[in-house]
C-alpha cells in the first residue's frame, strides 16, 4: 500500500516538475529551466561573475539573441537587449500591460493602484488626468523650467556653503549619492503638493535613506518574495518581504500626513496643486470608480519614488562622468559659454541655439 502511494507521489512530482520546466509555445530562447527555480541559478551565477544584472543579461543576449526568455521562480520574464528590441517593445500596445502578484500589490496593500503598475482603462484614465493637471501646475510649461532654475541655484548655493564650512575650502570630500535628490523632489513636489523641502529636513533624509535601501534591494527581476511568494510566511526577513512592507508603510504614512493637511486647507474650485485638483474630483458628481484617496496616495508614491530616484541617479551619473572625463567637462563648459554665457541661467529657449550650433 505504502509503495503504491510512494510511486503515485513520485509520478505526480515528476509530472509537475516536467510541466514547470516546459516552456510555452513560441517563448523566446533562453537558458534551461529547473523545477521551481526556473533559470534563477543561471541568472544569479552570471550576475556574480559580471557584478551587475545588466551585464548578466548582456551575456545571455550574446548566447540567445536580443530577446531572452527567462523564468525566475514563478515569474516568466522576457528581457530585451539592444536598441531595436527595446524600441519595438516600447512602441507596441501589446506590451503596455503590467504584471500582477504580491510584489506589485503589497506596495498598495493588496490592490492595484497608482500609475506605474496599473494598466488598461484604469491606467489610461488616471494617467490622462494626472498629465492634464500637471501641465496646469508646470509640467511641460515654462514654469517648470523656472522651478528647475530655482532648485539649481539653491543646489549651487548649498555646494558653496559646504565648501565654505570645510577646513581649507579645497580637497573636501562630499557624499554625492543623494546630492541631487532634494532638488529633484522639490521640483516635482511643488506641482504635486505646493511644497518644497530643506536639505536638512530630518524626515525627508530618513525617507531618502529608506528609498535608497529599497532600490538597492530590488531590481527588474523583482525580489525573492515575489518569485517565491511562500517565503513571505516562512522567511519574511530573509526574503526581503518585511523590509519591503516597512519601507512602504513609512512612505505611505508620510504621504498620508500631507494629504490630511491638504484636506484641512482645501477650498473647492481654488486648487493650488495636483492634490487639490484630485480632491476636487473626489467631491465632484462626475467622479468615476477609479478615483479614490488610496489611488491619490498611490499616485503620489509613484511620483515620489520614481521621479526622485531616476532623475537624481541620472544627474549623479552625469556628474561622475564629467568628473572622470575632464576633456568632456571642458567641452560642456565651452558649449555653455558659447550658447548661454556666464551672466544668466540657461533656459529652454537656448535649446534651438544649441542644436543649430
């Protein structure tokens, strides 16, 4: 009897393993899949060898072509490498969809909210609303450039103060990892909530540290608990789940306090920023089901995280590139002197002059 049960169990396990390893029809080429793990071991091995995930995917693309099919845990993933493959992926509507699962829904407490990880009509409606009203408060307008100019001036002043506070004014080492994040966030948050932060704001510094930790521990393949969801319950700390939830709780708390403050000062038909416009929609008879306070908070969180992180890291990369390549730095300064001069700040009107030169 027990032998029969054991044989039956072995057959079921073997069948499930086979089905888990079998790739769907027309799936892009890629490394072999193991039961449960998929190609996770291959990706992890290449990542350790090369030092970075993007280099690991380049190695895979060299072996399997510009479109690589992977499976990491339960997640099937397709990686595009190279300009043509990425351009095609970004310009086709069939790739507008967003994934589902605990990793993507835990951040908004079990529901799909926000702009980054939603799709279909919900995403179209919310995205259209946000873009339309951000334009009214500076996005894509001249006032946006003015906000950037103000923050740039403040950033230069902050650097000068740090140099003045140094012992001899030269040779001082400054931490540049988050040097641009406050200025970038202020530009965005002025439109979102009519508010700017001081560089020394303790609460903001704590949030920046949390976001730095978050982005350091997740990447395009997700996190351990997203690929193996059962780890949320048996190893919440080791899988990153506990830290992920804690960070999002603190960001949510920060945004909720700002929303509560807006609700106490909000005046109907006198919007100051995007938050007020959204609150006005919530009081409107035209409000649709996709509009809610939780959706507003999720939008703010998406803008707060994605907007500050990507732009500040891009500026940091540019700063480092100029630092490591003095000849490029010299060329950039010559272009600024030729097009803008040294008596004023650059504006969007200078762009055509640069192109023609």
